[in-house]
C-alpha cells in the first residue's frame, strides 16, 4: 500500500460526512482507520489556544503512562493498634492492569515476615524498595465487600509487628494473613491510607474504581475526617486524570 499523508486542520474532520477519525492506537503502535486503512506510524501536531498538559518527564514515562495511583489518607488518633477497613471493587471496574484483573490476591507488605496463615505465600517485595510481602490467593468477586484488619504494635524489643486479617463474605470467616516485623522501629497506626493503582503502562487510560468505607480505629471511633491525594506523578503535574470522591 502506498504511504499517504493526510492533513487535518481545525475541527473540520469532525463534521465532514463520511470521514471521521476516532480510533485509538493500541500499545503496539498500530491502528485501524474506519477498518479500511492500516496505520503503521502516526505523527500528530496540535495547535491550541489553551495550555497543553502532558507528561514530559522522560525518566518517568512508565509511571506517567500507567496512570495515577490515587490515595485516601486517614487521620488516626495516636497510639491506636488496630485499623479496620472495607473494600469494594464495583462490577466492571476490575480492569486489565489493576491488581484485581488477573490472579487475585490479598496481600500484606512491609518487612521481614515473622509468621503467616495457611495457604499464604511470602517472598521479597518486587522492585519497590526493601522488605517482604505475604499474600493469599483468593478469587474475590467484583461487587462484594471485603473486610480487613491490620494491627501495628511494638514488640518491646525495638521492633514493630504488623499482623493482618481478611474477611470474605463468601466464607464468612476471618483469615489470618501474616505478621510482618519491622526492625529498629517503635510505632502504632500512622500514615494510614488506602489506594488504587494500575501496573501496566499501556492501560493507564482505562478507568478503574474502588470504594473504601466504614473505617474504624481500635477505640471504635468512626473515622470521618480524611484527605485525598495522588502519588508523586500526580503531585508534580505528570498526571491530571485522577478523581477522588
């Protein structure tokens, strides 16, 4: 097929009968134009009267393209040991690239595991700092609400223990995940947050949603004040598509 250049100006191509451009180029750089033309390369320039916002930090393109990691941060009273949280992924929101999309797990991550429950796998944390992780393979279902409890307490010997439990409505029992141990640290619940993220950089444009609710600390005071934010890429202007409700 002979290569052709097609010049588009203004928004005329949006209204011209019989001619429309509406195909998304996939992760391999190929696209179909009205199912008639195969596009092997695509160059586009844009002139706009408003400010153009785009990811221009070359060293962090992976993080920019994979989409925002959106965090909900909770204010927890001091010296609290237990934190309870409920998580629901709405039906249709467990999209490819999210942790919910493929092999489904319940995961606890911090430092060296000091104990774990039945069926729980523990190993080193993958490509993200130091420490360890422990996870239970569990085929949870979108639309169901799952419960989590994390306890954080000093062990009296200069370290802090992080045990975690998981409750599924399908089994109606609490399951012990693991206890992780962080050395040279003495703390209780602090920096408590929930977050949603995507791992695949070619799927960052895909929407995803999660619901967090009914958070409680050990003294059984419901946590109402909270602040929301985004990961570092959102804070420095590389991502502008994160939405918090």
